[in-house]
C-alpha cells in the first residue's frame, strides 16, 4: 500500500475517495503529486523520502495511482536501480490511498520541480507527446540539489542510491 498526497488541483481532477494520511509500506515512502496542464497533461510525483521526481501522462486521471508503479519502475531502471529492488517496491504499491498534502516542504519541492520541468520541457520538446521525454526530464530533475537534502546526499538521485544501498546492507 502507498499513500499518494495530491494537490487540490489534482484532487479536483481525479475526485478520489480521500483516506486519512498514513505511512506507505514502500521503501520510498509516501508520494506527493500535482497536475501540469501541458499539452498533453502530465502528472508530477515526488517521493517524500528521497524527493525523487517522476513525470507521467495524467490521462486517464482516474487511473493515475494504478499506472504510477509501472512508470516508477521505468524511472528507477533509468537510475540504474536493481531489478530486485524495483520488483519489491512495485509489489508493495498494490493498494493506493489518496490523501491531501501534509508536508509543506515536499509541496515546495514539487513547486520548484514544476518550474524546472517547464524549462526541460522546452529543451526536450514534449509537444510531440513522447513519453521517453518525460523519463529524460524526470532524470534531469533528479539531479537538482534540494535544500531538505543538503545535510546528506544533496540531490534526489543520490538520495535514492543511498537509500537503496542502505537497504541492501540490512
């Protein structure tokens, strides 16, 4: 099970049943999401624990949480994460629960990633609707230094690798 904390504009779009906030069973923890009204529309999701960003097509919005684990698997593979870790993480994401945002720091990072993603959008010309561009933009965003990570790995890609390495040693 995993919790997907959505911004109000995304909740208005999906209209899901809202659950009480809780902890996800996944290693990457809870996820935060917002909608980007590009052409075509995109969802930006960020791991609360590592701040790892994942971009994916928003449509159909009602199935966003069910489609997310497959997109996450592609992003993790792009970062060189082992197939064993990916399989375990995805298998724990079988029951999505929608919730309102609860961590202002992560919402702030989400907003910063939106601004940066728009820059990378122009660089990758997503207007063509190529999902590979979303994967490339996600990877570029993951290299961004984030203030909540300054005392440790500094960027989401490094935080991801530290987390996976720590999990492999336990």
